[in-house]
């Protein structure tokens, strides 16, 4: 994962003090970006989030919240740890990463007990399934644990079953959404970058064409004529329309451009960010709720 790819518009957010925030969405990305650029001071600052997170770990291995929150955070952290290993700061963080491994192992043993629940609850929500796959695959790699890797592939295969080959959409509870499609494409491509044996090139290609078709000529993110049940329910209950996740969609497109050289993907990023220039970008989005 190159520094140029990670250093996209909006990746470095104005996050709260990581010692207070913990290893939440965005903070882990900041750690990865800093490591990829060899920015030791910023990476050390962001590592406070890791310390703050594991200071809250219970004797059972969880962090006092829901399994879904834990799995997302662990997947984000796993991605950042893999980036660190490949970065100019690999030696700088080597001892800290070794010290962290027992706590990571405890967390993953607890998360393994939640496997059946997560597979059942999220069986129709691909971006969650891919987030869960990342946690087990990435930390399975860090911990050299074949059992975790096997579970990670199980989540990955379940997520791929939600793919609709006819048009390239990942179905979220039988609906479609450009933001959640991008979240699935980000996580699936991150898995492919770290696990070259995962053969999903055709799926990602079709999925990206669906995404590109939902970015207008002026950069507007378009919705299908028939929104998902989840989207309709929110509107019926008077809920606000979900904000466009410019950062996540941009990252999905940039991954694809970096991997394939696809010029339309890069052009779409430029249109998207010009159109939403006044909107705050989010580097990674939480999976569906």
C-alpha cells in the first residue's frame, strides 16, 4: 500500500486526541498514513489510540461494547499494523507490536466466540461481513494464526454471496447504496492487496462499474430509483438523508485506479471532490446499522 494511495484528500482528519478517542474509525487510518509517510512524530501520536483502546480491554478480551464495534476497530487496527510492517517505521514499532500481540490474541479469542452471531446477524450486510473478514484475516496474519485466517475467509465468502453479477451491486438487505457499495469495495480491495490469493478481480471490476455509474457528470452521487428498505424506512420515520461519504467513495476509486490504472476511476474522484469540496470528508465509514 503506497504512501501516495493512502494520502488522499480527507485521509488525515482533525480527530480528537487519540488518547481520549481510542482506536476508532479515522484514527487508525491516520496511523497508517503517518507510518506510510515515515512521519514518526505523527505515528507516535496516533499510537496513543492503540494504548487507550487496550487499556479498556476486559479480562474476557472485549472492550465493553458491542461485538460489531469491536470487530470494526480490530479490522481497522489490523490494516494499520500491516501497513506499519511494510512502512519505513517498521523497526520503530516492532517492539510495541510484539508487546501488543497477547492482548490482540485475547481480543480475537473473544471475537471468535461471537462468530456465529455475527455471521447470522450480518448475513445480508456485505460491508459488515467484509469488515469482519478484515479483522480475522489481518490479525490472523499478524498473529500467524491459521484458525483466525480460516474464519476470515468464511466471512469473506459469505460477503461475496451478496454480489449481484447482473449489474455489479452488493446487495445491502436486498437494496443498493453507493456509500455502502464503496465501503464493500474498499474492504474487499484491502483484503486483495494483503492476500493476493483472493481472486475477486472480476467482482471488484463489475462492482466498480456500478459505483462509477452512480457518480454523475458533475460529481453528484446518485441514488437508484428504488432505494433500499433501510433508506425508505429512515425517510418514513422522518430521518435525515444519509450524508455522502466522499472519503470512502474516493478511497474505493483510488484503490481501483492504483491497482488497475483505470482512468475513469481517477476522473470520478476529481469530479466527486470538486462537487463536495465544502463537505467534510470521512476516510472510512462505519458499516451499516
